[in-house]
C-alpha cells in the first residue's frame, strides 16, 4: 500500500523528469514502467515521501541515460 500511495503522488514528477531527458513519449512511457518496477522491487519502504521521490528520480536518471544512448544509436 505504501508503494501505491507514494507512486501515485510522485508519478507525474518522475514523468516530467524523464521528459526533460528524453522528449520522446514512447521512450518516456517505457522508462516510467522500468522506474516503477525498480522502485517496487528495491525502493525505500519507510514511508518518507522525499526519500521515495529521490530514489525514483535517481532510478529515472540512470534508466533515461541508457534509453537516450539507445535512441542515439
């Protein structure tokens, strides 16, 4: 339940962050799913909203960099 509540609260921020890196809506959609999966599996579960968002954005950055490299090939 904690993940769902936190993800719902922060998903738009994560999406905006990914758009700033990628701009490609299809790539953003793929990356947002990857971020959600990683955070679901490994993310912070203590209920701290800022820690959750920070972890999401850190994951999003790594995933977006890989996706951007793939788009440029």
